[in-house]
């Protein structure tokens, strides 16, 4: 995009630096676009915060239901919870289950 111009003294020339881009809008449309971008950015951050809350709710419900299902299926007390999750192809880390401590963290 930007090319260095050839000069006669290449050993003493400084490395090429592209021109700085100003964040100041030059036209009214640019100001409107910048304002809309900032609005969308704030909305995105709000949605991400809401997503974190939903993920935490999902994790809590998933932990509760997986324990209830384990208790229903483990009537002979011969199953291990970690193996139970593995059999169902459930990622224990995503569920918040620690294999070392054998409990949810």
C-alpha cells in the first residue's frame, strides 16, 4: 500500500512510517458513523455481560440435572461420576467439575 521512495543515500535514510490516521471525523457522515459505532460497541458489551449471566445459569442448571440423573442411574452405587460424564460425552471442565477434587468448583 505505502511504498518507500528510493533515495540516493539509502544507508542514512530512516525507516518508512505510514501516515497517522486521525480519529477526528472530517465530514458529518463520518461523525454519524462514529457515533453509531460507539452505540453498537456499548450494546455489544451489554450483550456480553448478559451472556455471562446466562452461561452461569446454564452451568448451575446443568450441574444440578447431571447430579440428579447420576443419582437415578447409580442405584447400585457402582458408577463414578467422572466416568458417567465421560460416557455421556459431557465436558467436565465446561460443566465446572474438578476431576482431582471430585466435586464442582
